[in-house]
């Protein structure tokens, strides 16, 4: 992470083939590039974090040696300790639960800790590091902000908060990342397996990691994702719940938990979790969309519409959310605004079948079935397994007066949805409609 090669090319300014041995800091890059370009990065007398090294480089000299600082807050995401380091020449001191001192000339791989208590060089480096940290401006921590009292009460009622997780911050074991290197490497391997579409392998690799570091919400959340992608929904939900209990301020884990809860039919619990997620991280359009879907499932159409509109205020070009907004507006008997939302979704995603079906349904309700038919046809071409579209097409054909085509379309829907229990009610309706049309056709005298 910190041993990064830097290649510079400045025609007319720098000679080619020169290797600079003295290490420099990332903060030096911008001032140096500006100096090579002849455009100072800041007015004379102003303070920069880095140094303009161009005079030394142009002269062919090594840059002046200074202390170089490095830090990482990343381990805190895993519940481990943050790290900070200072390099002075070949000596590198790392502040950690177990401090370390390395001689980079003889040990560039940092395999041997040479730190000795009371050593003058160690004390000087530790003092210099503390001074640099005291002068610096701290970045925001990588954990979520504290949950408010209302959110904590909601989560506590569901069993997600205990005496061990009394704040929204992630529980920190304070483990030394040096002692977790093998775990982290194994975690990377499991993550790569997930990305490569091998969730079963990822599950096998992640389970022992969770057993080794049970308070590690990152390990557990990835295990939950691997279970989900491997089709093990019960196990996935169990691990998501445990991960969120360990880190109730983690909005991403909360969002994924809510989706798992929705998929398992736990609608009320999913709604509560999403409401808490949005209380601490309101700028997540996908969470607003998911909450809107849940509100719609609960029959709260007005609230659903509000959530979809909040999502679109953050990301106005999301075709899925626009389609969902169209659905809620249609349910609220607002066909014109619904049609606008559907048309915008179709414009953004022409190969997305849902808004085609939605707009077609609006046109049918407005007495314009002939205009709806091409939309249903396009939707079926894109998603031939959508039973609802087949039924809507049959209704549009009947209302258009094409009795024979409507009968055929109803029978086509019945055959396609025969084994789908979710369409039992619609199948009964289609049987009745098709039978009525057939009786009417048989009762009318044939025409020569």
C-alpha cells in the first residue's frame, strides 16, 4: 500500500533514465507536478501539505530527506485497531497495539520487529509520530454515526441491540492488524470467489473466519451475501441479523438485511430496519425505493409514493424507481402523472418491460386499449415469462373488439400461468372471461 512507484516524464525539464532513491510522500506529488509545469500550486508564503520537489529533480539531486507519515483507518471497519507509521530514512516505526520498528534497508519486507523498550531511536520516532498526528486534521471515522434514541428503541424491540452494542459505532476488538493478516488474506480469497460466481466456495472460506472473529461484522455480512447467492436464504437471513446486531449503525448491512427480511416475508421487521437505516443515512436512494415497495405491500400507497419521490430527488434517472412511482400513482387514481413516470422510465430504459406494462394498463383504464396493445407486445417480447402482461394483453384485445384474438390470448395466459400459484385468482377470472366470449361467439349466427 505504501511502497508505490512513481514515474515522471517532463520533456525539457527532466533527464530520462534517472532513478531517485529517496522516498517521498503522496502529498508531494501535486506540488511537484505544478512546479514542473511552471505553475505554482499556491501563492508564495502559503502552506502546503506536500513539498515541491521539482528544483531537486531538475538539478539531478536527491530530494531532501524528511519524515514521511502514513496511516490507515481501514482496519477499524473490521473491528481492529487503526495503524499509523512514520518513516525516517531506513527506519520505519508503526504505532499499533504492539508497536513495531523495521529496518527497511536490511528487511524491506518488514518481517523482523527490531523494537526494543527504552531504545532512543524508537522513542524519538514515536514522539515525532505523535507530533504529526497532533498537528493533523482528523478525517471522519469510517463507522456510522450514533443512532438516535428512537432508532435505538426500534432496534432494541427487534432484538438487534444489547448491552454489548450500546452505541451505533462498530464494536472494536482493538486487535492488532498484524495479527490478522492471515484472516484478511483468507477474506480476500473468499471475496474474490464471490465476485467470480463461486458462492459455495466463498461460504466454505468465510465460515471459519466468522468463527475465528465472531464480532467482525464485515466477515459476517459477506458470509450472509455468499449464503444468499448460494440460495441458502435462511442461513443468509440469520447471518445478516447477527451482522446488523454487531453493527447497527452500518447502513449497507441494514439495507441488505431489510431485503432479506422482505424476501422471507418479514415485512414489518424489514420496514423497521429500513426506517432506521434512512434515519442515519437518508441519502440512499435504493433504501428509499425499498421502503416504498414495503409501504406499497402494506397498502400505504401515499407513503410509498413519498419514498419513491425521495429516491428520485437523489437519483432522478433511475428507471426502476420511476416505474415504481408510476405504480403508486396509478394505485392513487392519478393516471396522468403515472403515465408521465412510466414514459420517463421507458425513455431511460427502453428494454425494461415493467413501465411498458404499466403505461399500457393506464391506457386501458382510460379507454384506449388499441394504443396499449403495442406496449404489451413489446413487454412480452422483452419478458415472455410475465404472466400479468399476457392477461393485460388479453383484456386489451377484448376491449378493442377482437374477440377471437382475445379468446386465444386468455387461453395463452391460462397455459402459461397454469403452475403458478400466485396467479390462481387471475386464472379463475381469465377462465370466466374466455368462457363468456366463447359462449357469445357460439350463440351468434355464423355469417356467410
